[in-house]
């Protein structure tokens, strides 16, 4: 199942924005302990990014890019 990545607008705690992922129509945000589901629509200002950009975001934030392979699918 395809995964699409997005980056939310920058915030003080996340100067490069938060990493979001959509798989099977379900939106998730990357939290310190893994992917958390997000209810509701995509956050305003979130923009699509490529897998390569998501990997760069992970490296910048000190997160193993392997986490991109663990986005949960729909229940």
C-alpha cells in the first residue's frame, strides 16, 4: 500500500515542521514513540514531500529513516 508523506508548517519545537504520512487514506504524525493517528482533515499548510525529502527530514531530526517503512495501514 502506497505511503504519501507531508510536512506540516514549521513551529518552534519543529523548525522544519512535523512529518506526516498518509497510508490507506489514514493520516499519521510521527511522534517520539512512533506513528500516531490523526483525526480529521489534513492540517492546513501541510504540503506533500517526496520520500527523499522525508528521509532528509528524519536525518535532520535525528530519527532513523527506517521509520518511514513502519507507517501503519488502515485498521
